[in-house]
């Protein structure tokens, strides 16, 4: 059953009967769905050793103040995926399985073709692991071959079948959310539909939780990965956190993608965690486990591998100094697409070196970090209070109205549901500021702060701020700079 | 025959092929080409082969510019030239650019592969967009001359 896309969306736990009816339909959308049995999945999860449980490993790291390393990795064929993760396992703390783009759009027929063509070609022609097509047994074979927890990482607006199969198969963490896996990842999926489909995924995780299985949930912080100011992604993180908690999720990792200015990046992770606690407890939730994840630079990379290591190491430093619970690691092949195992391993090694050297140092806590932290919090509170008002207390409907009206607006997103007017640009220190606020309800003094900082840069470059300056910033890191200065 | 006195002398269809949702380069390309006086029909992300062709037929575009960043380019672009012939688009220019295959490969190999698939130009992700504009204009002019009946020349 497809939820009715015209009915009002409420932020309320899905009723058992609604969930059960919907599940029958979801499991019927592709033949491999028939193998899923929730009770049996729960038993399988309960039998996993603690070192293969994502939530337990995250909690231990968080308690010890350590930063865990995680790569991205996914190929078309099962044996190749097992080999890839087995090889990467010694160099990281938690494992991923990155899902291919056809699965992300529920095109399992295209996956079947991609798998066949990859077999013929003798190499992966797909950019990830088509977990639905490999099915419950294939996914279990993968989980059983490994010694560390495995997370599903994807970009799927309707990830219900993928969740059913992978969670029953022993994956213990699930990335995504109804906003963060729609606006940056799809063109014409209604926000109403993706939020509803993610309520299902969250409810499934909630049901596992109620059976004693704690699945980690991770809203996708970097969004488009292109000059996203911290407050923009933080608002999405808080909203997806609230939506997940309502469905019974108890273990949430909030994410943020590196901006590049060290002070702003440290402030971003700190404010993210503090805002999470603030909003989640204000909404009446307790007993949840909260952590953070920092994504190394998600925009364009330099071609030269040695230059790419510089970008990777700056991200590793920021993650460690910010005290993030986990860092998602890039590779020196980033400029040319999907990396080899060796490139992936080398990105992890470089990151490990940085984390080991910085992890035991004191965290910076100067006035500049405090100022940025305060600024981000004020921005987030201004936007979220408008979102709550738009939804008259119902954040699901409020989110939809916020995107319709441009109150929430994600730079460079492909979705038609996104206004795309808000435009970021770097200031003279490389921090991300708002050049065009679009319709985001930032307070006047905050906007004045952004304007002044951008004016400083404009003066030092002797040019007016414009879209050309934004393009220069988009390309800057590929050109071995942070700020897109004129040559 | 297309009149050369059109306000926009150059018309291209632009989009990101397949299930690819990378929008950043697409927005920048649209902006740069537009500023260079090229009329851009931007289909955005997640565009099928037939959507490219439909748009080119509908608008009488000189070229189709296909982007692919996510690695499925080899599968998604397969058969595009043949499909153009099938649909009666005999002399449209086909450009392709981005991260076209899975894994780090020599660009020369990728270029050869896509030229064989019937593309007229293959651009690396690091292509200078000013070069791209120049190629595009030159190729379009050359294509028009090739189409002109001989009696009309000089």
C-alpha cells in the first residue's frame, strides 16, 4: 500500500495495523522481499556479538572521547564486496556498504542488468552494492564474513524494502532521512512521500528497539556537499532526529559535512550536539543515545593524490579537534570517482595518523569558536521556530511548508521541491556565510554579521560578491585553495 | 533550414543522464554557457536518453551535452548515438563529460571508449569551461557548413 500522498502528514508513531498492512505491500515490491521475517530477523540481530553492533561500538567511542573511522565502499557483486570490506576492515573501526544509484531509485530491474553486465565485464560497472537484489542471504553472507559493524549508506528516498532486507540480515546502522535523502538525491519525489517512507524506516528501527535490538540511525548531514552553511544542515538534522525519535528510534548520530574553515567546523559539531540535546529533550524525549559524525570534504577534490591527502588530513584534524564520534573518510581518488580498495585504505591510513596525533590533545575552546557556535545556534533556532509555526506544532507538515516557502532552502540541490535561492559564499577566512538569504528567516543582526564578513572578502579581492565568486568557491579546493580568489 | 539570424545562434540541450542527481556542475554549466550567449535547454538531473532526444527534436538544438558524475556513465550512455539515428536526429552533436566510468582510469582510454560510442567530444571533469564554449561554437558552425548545399557556399 502506498500511503496517500494528499493526506496530512503527522509526526506521530505509525499505528501497528497501518505498519503491518504497509509492510506486506513493501515486501511484495521485489521477489527478495519474501525472505524477510521480522521475528527471525530479531533473533539474528540478538545473536550478533557486541563488536558487530554499531550502537555499542559508537557508545564505547563516545564514552572514551574517541573518533571512529569509517570509509565508503560498495561494488556490484557479492564476492567482490566481501573481498573489498575484508581488505578495508583492518584500517577502520566501523564498516559501510554503499548502495548503488539504481537501488536508490528502486530500479531493481536495472540493478539486475547492472549485475549481469558487471559479471560479463569482470569488473563492477555499478557505483555501489545492490543489496535488495542480493537479498537476505547475500547480505547475511556479507555480514558474517566481517568482524565489525556494518552500516547501510545510500541516498534512497523510499528505502523501506532496503531497510527490511538489510536490518533482517544483520546490518546494525541505517543512514538517511526523509529530507536528507530526498532534496539532495532526487528530482521530483514529493517531500510528503519521502518523509512518510522514512517514518516507516524509523518505525521499523523502533520495532527492533522494542525487541531489544538497538539499531543506529544516522541522518545524512552533508546534504549537497557544496558550501552548505552549518545552520542549513543542522536544521535538517534536528528535524530528522525528532521524526526518528517519535517512531521509537533510540540511537541517533547527527551529521555534518566539513566546510573547510577549522573554527567554523569545530563550532558546527559542538553546536550540533548541543542543539540536538536541546531540541530532543524539549520535545519530551529521553533515554536516547546521541553521537555525531563528521564527513571529510564532500565537494570537488584536487586531481593530484598528494594534494587530496591534504584535504583528507584537514578533515581528519577538524573531526578530531571538534570531538566528533565518527569521521567518514575520503580517498585520494575522489576527483575521479569510485576509488579502488588501495586508495580507500590509504585515505584511512592518513586519517588514522591525524586522529592518533590529535586525539589526545586539548580541544580548542577560544572566543572565536564560542562566537561561531553561538551564531549557528541562533540561526538554527530562528529557522526551526518558523518551521514549528508553519506546521502549527506538527513538524512533518511544517517541514513541507518550510521547503515550499523557501524558509528551508538547501544550496545546489536537484529537487524541484527546493527553492534554490539561498546562496552561500566564503568570507575572507574561508568560513561559509550567506550571500543571498532567500526566504530563510535569519535575524537582522545575524544577517548583518554575514554581510560584514562577505564585505571584508570583497574588499580584499577588489570585486563585488556575485555568483562568479560562488563558482570560484565551488572550484577552489580542486584548485588547491580554500577560498576562490581571482587569479 | 535554420536561420542564422536567430537571436541565439547556438542552442544546446543540457542534462545529467540516468539516475544521477549531481546538480552542482549542471547549474554552473548552465550559467557559464548562458553567459557565453548559448541558448541552454537545461533538463537538470536524472535525464533519460529519450528525454534528451525529445528536447533536442522539440527545440531544434545543435548539440546534446550529457553529464555523468556517479560512475554509471558507461551503462547510461550506451546506445545513445544509435537512438538518435532511430529518432531521426542525424546530425546532432553529442558531447559527454564528467566522471564517466567506475574507478580511476587514464582519460585517454575513457575518451577513446566514448568516441567509439559515437560522441563527438569527451570532456574530463577538469575541462576549462571557456575551452568547452569555444569547441561547442566551432563544432556547431562546422556542422552547419557541412549541412549546407554546396551551391550555397562562397
